[in-house]
């Protein structure tokens, strides 16, 4: 049981790190294109609050939302997933 809990904590740590990195990438690509989070949210068809959560690393977007964000940023979706 202790090993399972330890493994679960490690998965959660990795997930949080991944989501932080994803949010940072979204913010960086938006800044490179001089697109505000508000405008990006509109273009991607998601709420500003949800996109802010993603940018802060607190949101866990679906693959469809990632595709919408990538399309709005004029990049390939996999670009956001590369580490």
C-alpha cells in the first residue's frame, strides 16, 4: 500500500508539473503573437476564466480544447505538448 501511495503522489506531482509547463507554453505563444488571454479565449471558444486557469497551470484541458487553442495560435496542437 505504501508503494501505491508513493506512486500516486509521484503521478500527481508529474501531472502538476506538466500542466504548469503547458500553461506557460500557451502564455508564451500568445505573447509571441501579441494575443491577449481574453482574445485567445474568444478565438478558441473557451471562457476567459478557463483559459486563465490553463495558463496558470490549474486547468486540465481536453484534447479538443488544446486543439482549439493551437488553432487560434496558428500552431500545431502537438507543439503545446512537447516538453
